[in-house]
C-alpha cells in the first residue's frame, strides 16, 4: 500500500467532531452518510506517431446526505474540513424537516477484498508507458500496408473512499482501475474502415503493458478493421439473430439491466414493474448482477453507501427474481439492499446501478446455434446503443456482424443495427450457448448524468425475430 493513503480524519478533520455533524444532519431522518473521496487519474494517448494526450488529474471532496422518505438532502464540497461540513449540514437537513423518520438498519461489515490497493499509475514510469504506446503503433503499421492510422491509449486511476455513518462505523475502500485501448484505421481503394479493441479492470497496468497482452489486442483491432473493409451493406427486415459471447452482453445490460434497477420499478416506470415472480423470459434464461468477481471492471468490495457488494440473481430460469437495490429504494420497497448503491463521485448522490451483469450459459454449442439460422445475422461485436427504460425499446449498432444463410456464415455486413425491446427479446431467446464469457473490461454506464464502470457478459444466444436496420437488400 502507498504511504500516501487517504486518511481524511487524520489530515483534514477530527473524526469525533465529523461524526457529531453527521448525526446533526441526519437526526430524525431515515438514513444518511458522509462520503469522502480522493481520486487520481492519468490518461496517455499516442496517435499519428506522436503523443496526443498526456493528462493527470487529482481531486478530493465529500458528499453529505440525509434521507427521509423519498426526499434526499445532499450537499458536497471540494474542501474537506469542518467549516465546509457545517455548511453542508444545513443543506442536508432541509430534507429532514421536523424529523420523525424511522432509522434504517446499518449495512453489515465485510472483511472481503476483491482487488489490490496498489496505485496502478506508479507501476511504470512515464517514459516506459510512452515507449509501449510507440511500440504498439510501429507493430500495427508493420503488419499490413493498408493501415493508415493507429491510436493507442492507456488510462489508470486510483479512487479512495471513506464512508462515515451516524452509527459511528467507518468503511473504506481503495479502488484501482486500468485500461488499454487500440484503434486501427485501414484503407483500400479509397475505402476506410475502423476496428477497436481494448479492456482492463481493477488491477495494475503491468499486465496490460506486456507484449503478450497488447499484441493480441492490436491484432484483433486490425482484424475487425479488415473484416469491415470487405463488408457488404447490411440487409433490412425482421430476422433471427445469433449474438456472440462476451461483449454483446452490452445489449443485455442496456435493454434489460436498467429496467431491473429498483428506482424505475418502485416508481412504476420500468417495463418490468410489478412483474416480480412472473415469467418474463424464456425458460433457461438466468441473469445475475455480481459485484464480487475479483479484479473485474464493475466489481466493488462495498458500494458507495457502505453495503458489501453481492451476487444477485435477477432472473432465474426466466422468472423475475429480484431488482437491484440501493438503501433508499430498498427501504421504501420493504426489501434488503443488494449492494448496488453507486455514485460517480463525491459530487453525486448514489442510486441503484449495475456492477457486472451477465447471463449464465446453457448447454448448446455455439456452432449449433448458428446452424439454425436460415436467413439471419451473426452479431459478434457491438458499438453504441440507446434504450427507453419505460418500454425497453432498444437500438444497437453492430461493429462486427455476418450474414448467415442456411446455417453457413457468409460475408461480413456493415451498418447493421438491432432494433427491438428487452421484454420481447427475452421471451424470444430460442437457444443458449455453452460459451458464457465476460467482456474484456471496457464498459461505462451512464444514468441520470452519472457514469460508472461496469462489466457485462453472456453466452452465444439465438434470438428470434429482431428487426435489422440496414440497407434494403
């Protein structure tokens, strides 16, 4: 562990005095906490044979919250001292009013540790990092003369949090994060295409900077670009689709996962509201949200309210089993928190968010799923997408997809989009592969203006009757 650890109650304010102020803020409330954070981050990028970005950022602050019923009082500050905390108390208490709340049970403690607390930024010198990025650039350009541009970037950060609750408990967590991304642009006969690959997790940079790792990432980025260089316009119409394993789980995350977050369901705005215990997916479909997987991008030892993360079954054999809960929504819905209270930073109040969301595998070989396609699409990679939480309707663009006829994978297609709604897609799953995989660690999730790192995963899936948006065949 670094000698420069975040110890706000040794360097910024007295713990006993801070505890009294937190109690003042939450007196008569249902719940609340003081969340303190220090974050350091570094981003380096290399493009066109030179360093394009070299940035370092450091920030710290606190957020004070008091809850009563559905009302939340929240105040935050970049200054961590007693004077700033006193000002925050007055703001937080606006939600409490005359009091009368029923205090919620405090989170249980945990001794579990899911990742190292070593600073990933300190694992290699600045020149060494730049040398690796330069080496990646030269390597990719040397493979194929059609390469016209290479972009390589690495990002690392260390987030340290301390959560002081009115009961007097202090929960701390030190969260590393690293990621390496490579993007390749190729050109042939005036046509340009792009391919990107990358990933990482809650671990150091050392593994990502090794040639054994980045060479595979670079080759895969180039492969996708070259595949798209030969792609034909995607067909349009209603077709059966096979989704590949791993990263295509982003569709599951967006079209289904958000709809299973507690706040949307408590308010009745989710397509899955009021369906607890009912069959909402095909038999065999089991979906989990698991924040306890060691070193994964979406994992958290404790959430941002101090609740230990958990392995939560959301859908079991097609039946809706649970929602993802933070403390406020769990209390209002009369259930237990699930360790899904997350926030982007001290400047944001927590809300129910996903961690690592994935579907369990089945017993069918992926080749057998593709063989069932008479005229459809085999979608291996995904880019951006959109979803409407109220009805589950989604639109996702494919970054790597192939036309399949009579079970034979044919030419790659370009410009394919998958259109549907989560509730219907769940029921139209006709086959589940035995190749469940998690994504390589590159997901970020946005909700209400807040971004948090997440993980996704799934096996190969055969889904019937999705709308394909593309060029008319």
